[in-house]
């Protein structure tokens, strides 16, 4: 049977494409970036229907000169800001060191969070130590900020005899219950609704702890994302639903996840949830937005969706080569700058930091990471040292069943 | 002691656990005010309040995911998936998450959730209300899978599952909810009150996970079954005149290897019965275990009587459903050798 011929235009299929590919001149001129200080700050008890504009704007506090401006200025003291700067810098130095370690064959895999440090490091200052974070693999800054020993992160990355996860998990998929850091899955998106369940449990028990969940722009397409927003809205769960929009999901730009048509923050509107859209490279803006959402959650007003607008400076992982799909200089042209440089500039403008202070801190943190690496490597790098192979059969269940006992015997372990 | 249907026994198990442990809660589609489409959670919301037994959105993946988060907090959620046929949207959360959280965190986090779901055929439910997906859970390390065959076991096993610190898939043979069923669909329906296993203590007791039960001793052939097929197997043995030893596995992971091996070594023959499709069904695993552990005691090839490798066809309920006639034929084949 043939098609009927009609006098109508042919349909065409739209495949989203990023503006620039390798070799193109980077052009961010079409990005709509409101000026720092421009976004209004609704009261924490504002009804979600009365703040739809916040899902399309951008909360920015630091202006181009490094001054804190507008109603979202969290008015933090110098000591707090220096702590945040230190945590961001330590995260970056740690990342660089472990990236090199992978290149040197000391481990199989690594993922950096370069450019995204402000998100986890600023949030850590707002959230309580016993609030639970449900991270992706790019929130190592949270673990570092919460004081988890970096040598144990390295032991995990090397899967050596002191690996806290006993060799069970891919490098960087940490777990640290005592630091409010939920075991990282590696399957994208699954933690988002789990965080909602954890928050529901806290509310069920009448406790005061809240959860903070993370997901990338790409993974907002998963069913887990929509489950999380649905359940969070239905049960008014005390949870922060953070979308880290770093523009890239491996090689797919955010338009492939639906970012062309609207913002990721705007997803919240259909669920009746409040949304904030935040400059993710602005430490102060991240801090202020997180405080707003945390206060809302703690006062039993439920969840907030926060889109952190940022840029993934590094490759997706050590297995990725971003020069194959985006211009090499795209990262340095990102119009919202670098979170560490911007906070540093702000502290200098305030007269609470100097170039010399910064260099001294860099040297100190570099030595700290170097010492930790030396300690971890003295135990062993991947394959040179490992936990007891008995661990293969442990923690499948609380107690091994006959299969684990029998298979362990068969393996001669 | 009280006389209970399987529905009442399961309800009693949750009631007992909610009474004993404030961390036990019940959630699922229609389980709250209405009490579930099969009435298994009836009265729990009224007795324990809105937050302890509540309705969820129609999102099985979201139900299991939030239950996992609750489990990590220290809650023991008992989740109802309305039909096992609807469990697949939750498969990723069960397989990649619930089953792995203890292992991947080196024992730091765990997830004591119980996922209840009516399963199996014999109710004219067609392909979306009759499936038996137990093997796809049995294949996953980190999940336990339990299937009761009568009210007494249902209550004791459900309590054991809720108290277990690992995730348990609890499949309820929905054809057995209101009475035992031996496959003779042409005969009058029998209520549980006429069956000795409907005598159920009203208080707390446990039927341990991983322990099978010999429901009929015999010397000629071992029949391995679970769920509705236990009753079908008993009928087939009785009608065949063959002295079959019928074992109700009750838990398929971990399976009671000792009970299976002891019985097959005694009888030298083995017939495996399940409703699920044959290929890579749990019967394949049972057959392999029997062969590995009892080969020199076997006097005949192991027989499997299972669902056909097709979707469940609505119009052909009784042609598809494994009834006593097919089991008798298998018993007779193994006795020929």
C-alpha cells in the first residue's frame, strides 16, 4: 500500500547539535547569563507557584570584580571562605595527583571534578555532618570537605590491602557512612530516588536530618530522576535534589538530555516543587542557594530542585578524550570562570587573602597530597597489593550462605 | 491458633511485625486505605496510622528505590508490588542497587527490605497477571527469594524475611491466596479451613529462610516444587500410586541443598516442577545441583515439568498451567528407567 499524497510539508527529524565542535571557534555569546546580584531572593516559605521565574534565571553573587552583590550574598566570614577555598584547592590537587597516578599505571580508572569543586565544597559547609549525601562520582569535594582521610581515598583508588571497601568497588566509587556519604553506584541516577527514601525515613522517624542528592544533566533523562521528583513532591520529603549541569554527558551535550527546550531547573515546575538555578562556579551563590533549600527542608516544607550551572573542564573519565567532540579551548572560555579563581579573587578584594597566601596554601596542600600518596603507595598500587581474597565472598549477605562457603573452598581461599 | 487463609496469614505477619517494631512500615500501590487489591494489607493503615501503611505512586522503580533509601536509614520497609508482572521497572533498583549495596560499600550500608508480590498463574490473568519471574531474581547474587505454599509457612517466612537484614523477594502464589489448589480446576474450590496448614498462631513465629520441608515422605522419586506446584505435585503423587517424596523448597535462594541431596540420594530419581517457563528457569539450576551432587545415585534422567517457553496465553489457561496430568506423566517416565 502506497502513501497518500497530500499537499503538506515533509516532516523532518530534529537531532540536537552543540554549537561548536573541534576546530570551531568557541562561542558562548548566545548564553543568557543574568548579571550577578540580579536574581531576587524569595522567602524560604514561598509557594512553588510563586517562584517559577527562579527556574529560568541564574543566582549569581560574585561579580566580575570579585565583589559579593545582591540579595543572595550569604555574608560569610573570611575564615569560612578560606576553609571553602582550601577544600576546593585540596580537591583539585588531589584530582590532579590521582589523574597522573592513573596515567602512570597505578590504577585503572579516575574521574576528576575540575571546575565543579564549588558545588560539593560549598554545600558541605551548609549541610550538617549527619545529613546524608547521595553523590555521583563527581562529588569527591564533599568527602574531602568533611575531613575523610585522603589516604583512604587513595587506598580505595588503588584497591590495596587497606582499601576500606575491601576491593569490591571500582576506583572513586567511595562509601563513607560516618561522613554522611552514601555508597556511589556507578549506575547513573539510581541514587536520586534513594535519597528521597532516606529523607522520607528521617521524616517518618521525626528526626531532623535531611538528604542531599546529586545527578548530572544527562541523567535527568532517567526514570530515577522522575521517580525522585514525584516521590519528593508527593511525600514532601526533606531533600535537596541537585542537578549538576556541567554541559556534557561523556560526549553528549546537554541538549541531548532535553536542555535545548528549557532549563533543567524547570523540570521542577510540573511537579509543584520549588526550583533554583544557580551559577555553580560561584562559591557564594552555591552556599546561599543550598542554605535556602536546606532551611526549607528542615522546616518541613519539603524538597527543592537546584540546577547548578557549571562546566565539566576535564574529560568524563580517564577513558575519555574530549578533544574528539568539543573545542579544546571551550573550558577556558567558559563565561562563568573558574570557582577557585573567583573565590580567591573575592577574598583578595576583601583584603582577607593574597597571592602569597594562595601560593603558600597550594604548596602546603601539594605536600599533604604528596605525603598521603606516598603512604598509600607504600601499601601498594593496583595489583601490587590487595585486600584478602576472602573478601570476594564477604558482604554478599550479612552472613555467607552455603554457596559462598563452598565456592570459597573450591577456590582454595 | 486461628484458622487463616494465606491472605490473612500474610496480613497477620505484617501486623505482628508492625506491632513489635516501629521501624517496620508497609508501602505500595493501593495498600493503604483500600488494603491492597488482594486485601493483604487490609486494616493496617487504620490500626497503625497513615505513615506506617501508605499508598505510593504507580512507579515500581520509585517504590523500590525509596525503600532502599529507607532501608539505609534503618527502616524495614515491606513493599508490595501489585503483581510480579509489574516488577520489571524496579529490576534495576533491585539488581544493581538493593542486591549490591552491602557488597559495594564493604558492609557499611545494607538494605533490609522485603518486596512482596503476588505471582503465578491459575487465575485467568493472561500474560500480564500470571508470570513466574523467580529465576531472574534467583540469578542475582545479593537477593534472597522466598515462595510460600500455605498460610502457616507464609506468615513464618514473611516474618523471617522482614527480620532479615538483606533484601528479600517474597513471591506469593496468588492462586493459593484463598485456598489450596492442586491443578484440578474442574473440581470445586477448596477453602484453606479444610487444610491443616491453615492453623496459624496469632503471635510471632519464624519459619527460617533457606530450609525446605518434606511435605510427603516417599521412597521412589523426589519431587522438587514450590508455591502452587507443591499442591499439584502432591495430587500427582497420590493419583499416580508412585511413592514420591515431595519437597516444598519454600526458599529458592538460598536453596536447601542438604534436603535436596539427602532425598535424591535416597530415592535415586528426581522430578522438578515449576510454573515458570522452562529455559533457564529455576528447574535448570535444581537439575544441575542434583546432577553435580547425586549423579552416582541417579537411576533415571532428571525430569522437568514446567511452563512452556511462551508468554502466558489467556484463552489456554489450563492447557498452559502445569497440572497433575503432566506431573504424573513425568513420574511415570522416571519410573520406567
